[in-house]
């Protein structure tokens, strides 16, 4: 017949096996006989501060208004529930469910279906749990494997983090790989090894070493990846810094995008500045301020920049619209190249239509079906089907089928045309315009 064993408050008891329940009073100490473990077939119930200077196994554990310390391993078949108290285990902790109001510390491994802690949870070894719910801080020095990790304050994992969801109100720091489907962090997210996730949502700042976020990266402040990253989309309110070779979908940034290496994308939409040191390849780019590409820029769609564009090598796009200046070794567009201020090339610009704004300047050859020089604009050599030079504009050599030259426009070299030449008053050219059956071939 099972009977309860009681350990009086402030006393010391040496036990081995308890066939029934064990009641431990405030300030009591329980020791084990030769096996080093006390085995309780029923429930262990503690009142106040209780210390077990041994390993302990039981069917269930209850505690109230105190701290329970176990200097060995703690193994519970059912649940652990401690009201207004804490739990400290020097060895391994295993239980079906753990619920503690204040704090839990485990020096070695934790294994449970679910653990709920009101304050802080600290694990010295590996953690395996279906659900982890911590009101304050969660700190794990080994690997963590859990479907759901939730912490109201902060979470820090020294090893690998594996699961379905991480939800942290303040900060998350992962030193090992983070392999989690969805990550939600209210403040700062830091991963010192690669991240493998479906979605990453951070309210403040996110820093990763690299990896893959297959769907969304959504960060309110700044996002940084120090190594190659594959992503579905990036939406960041402030600043993005990437490195290595990165590839993904749409990038939306309110402030600045800096890429140290090559970038492949579908769409880039940045309010301020974009700097890419390597090659850039995608569909469209829309930048409010400045775009710098160290090597080649290739787009299947539109390039639209409010300020300036500098490209170290070739620039190819479906169309180009730049408010300020555009510089590249060679510029090619299927449709339109429209620049407000200055176009500068080494090999030239080639498009269906090229427009330069009022008082603008084109340095390098222009090859197009249509060319428009706005008032007081200047250009070098022009090869076109149709050329319009507005008032006081100037070109060097002109080779066109048809031309319309407004008043006081000027050609400083030769002007050869094949079809029709219309001139207003005071148009000047260094040589008499010459109609020809055959125009020179464009250099590009």
C-alpha cells in the first residue's frame, strides 16, 4: 500500500524510493542513499524553498512560494508546476510539461513537450521542446529544437535554432544556424551563422551572416547580410547592406541600399541611394536619389532615377529615365533614354529615342531613331533617323535622314542628311549642310 512521506520544514532527510507522494517543507533538504537518486512513484510537493542534493524522479511535481533546487538530474513523467517560485536543476531536466512562475535554470539538457516560464529560462545544454513560452529572457547555451519559441523580452541561443516559429518581443541573438520557418522579433535580430527561413519580420534592426529567406524579409529599421543571401523579397524602412553574391525578388528600401558584390533581383525601389560594387541584373530599378553600379547593369525593364546614375561598365535596359546625369561606358536601351542633365559615355548611347534636357550635355556618340536636344543643350556626334534641335542647342557632327533645327541652333562640324532638312532663322553650321544618298554607318 502506498503512503505519503513528509519531510518537515528545515529538516534533512535521506531517502531512496518513495512508494507514494513526497511532501517537502520550507527550508528542508533531501539527500539520496547510495544510488544518488530519490525515486518517487507519486507526486513531489514542495512548500517554500526546498533543496534536493541528489537526482530526483517522480510522477509529477508541485511547488509553491519558493525556490526548488535539484543538484542532479530531474525526471518527471507528467507535469511540473511551481507557483510564485523558481526551479534550478544542476543536471538534465525532463518532463511532459513545465510551468514555473519565476525562473528556470538547467545546467545540462532540457527535454519537454512544453515549458512556460514567467521570468527567465536558462539552459546550459541542448533544448528539445514542442513549445517554449518565456515572459522575460530565454538563454540556451546549446542547440534548441522547438516548434514554437516565444519570449516577451529576449532570446539568445549559442547553438543551432531549429523550429517552425520564433516570436520575441525584444531581441534575438543566434550564434549557430537559425533554421526556422517564420521569425518575428520586435527589436533586434542577430544571426552569427546562416539563416534558413521562410519569413523574417523585425521591427528594428536585423543582422545576418547570410543564408536563405525564401519568402519575405520585412524590417522596420536596417537590415544587413555579411555573406551571400537568397531571398524572396526585402522591404526595409531605412538601410540595407548586403555582401557577396545575392539573389532574390523585389527590394524596397526607404533610405539606402549598399551591395558589396553582385546582385540579381526582379525589382529595386529605393527612396535614397543605391550602391552596387559588382554587377547588377534584374527587371526594373526605381531610385529617388543616386544609383552607382561598379560593373555592368542589365535590366529587362525600366531604369528610373531622380538624381544621378554612374555605371562602371555597360548599361542595358528597356528604357532609361534620369533626372540628373547618366554615366556609363556604353548605354543601350530598346526604347527611350531620357536624361535631364548630362549623358557621358566612352562608346556611346544607343536607343530608339534619346532626349537630353534643357542646358543638358551629351558626351559621346548618339545612335537612335529619334533624337531631341532641348533648348541650349549640347551633343557630340549624332546618328539618327530624326533629329530635333531646339533653340540655341548645339551638336558636333550630324548624320540624319531628317532634321528640324530651331532658331540659333548650331552644328560645329558637318551635317549630312538623306531626306528633309528644316531650319529656322539664324541656324549656323561650320560646313554647308549636304544631302546625300548614303549616310555613314553608326559606330555602334
